[in-house]
C-alpha cells in the first residue's frame, strides 16, 4: 500500500464542482473515486488540493489516495485514464510520503482567467473564456493588478471557507497578459477565498471598461469597501498549479 499523488486536468463545464456532494451530482472527486474503485481501491475518500466551483476548469489540480498497486506509474496513469470520463485526465502520477496531504501541505495555488472582447458571441471560445464588451483599457488592468501583491484583507472580494474564518491572504503574484485578442489574468496566493478570483476579475474588468473609478478598487483592498455586485462567470477560470515546499518529501521513485 502506498500513497499516490496525481496531477489532474478537467473540463469543468459538466461538473457541479470538484468536491463530492451529498446528493448524486456529477463531481470531479466522485468520478475519480469511481475510476479508482474499478481498479480495486477500497478507500472512503480521495484527498484534493482545493475546491473548484461548478464550471471551473483545471490543468493542475492535485489529488492523492492510498492504493495497493504492484505496477509501474505509467501503467497507473493509463489505467486511471481508461476508467475516467473523457472530460477528465491524469497528467502524472508519483508516489508520495505517507503523510502527504495535497491541501494542507500546499504553499500556493495559481489560477488563470481568460477573457476576450467582441460584440457578438463566439460559441467555439466561450466554453473557456469570458466574452466582454466594450474592451477593457489595458493600462487600467495593469494598474489594478499592480495593487494586489502583498498581504491584504480580501473580505470585499470573497468569503472564507468556514464562517468566521480569516479573510487575510498573501497574494504573491498578479498580472494581466495580452495574447492576440485575449487577456489572461494570472494570480497566485497562499490560499483563496470563496469566489475571490472571479470577483477580482470582474471588478477589474468593469473598472477598466470605465464603468467605475479606480479608487473603489484601492478602497476595497485598504478598507474592505464594498465593490460593484457580481462575479465573473466560471468558464474563464482554470486552476493551473498547486505549489509545495521544495524540501517536502512528496515524491519517491518507483520502477
């Protein structure tokens, strides 16, 4: 019996989030556990690095589980992918230390949000990006993102996972990058509040469209002042990476 760490990618469109639910809703965790059971897994629950909302995608979600597996790691990856649905895939599998926990051992998570601007809908793109119009001002987006790195109380941008929990987070990196007619917002923090990334994105977009002054963003960061209501839709958001300490004994070789 060993503990395995896997990197998961999934298209979140048809999932009601990543975490298994009490009712029979389709979730990433539920599908992973179903695939493992077909391979002889008799555990009660896999561990995951974090929760993603309904409709949110991932290319770097981390999960772990204990499994009695006598074959190579590449065979494990192939077996899991053979039993997973088409909108999920294991990218990599490695053996972890027995006490590894993908959520509690993580030091940071990184998300990417994609937007594009055009007046008419684009069915082939809107599954993975938010269409906005009019186009946001690029210099305003950069100025707003520059305010974010550091330790702030992000109460105006989201709610804690548990009632009464801290809303202070260390945001390590945030920037907008233009790629052709798209803007990508990359953000990394030690942890995120519920809906935090999507609220950060929407507030920046509506301000960069000239609908609200930049000062309300600064006040929300400094004094938790109220922001314009609403959040960005889930389809533009992807969890791209979960980071762990360099000295954490996560991975061991297995031939």
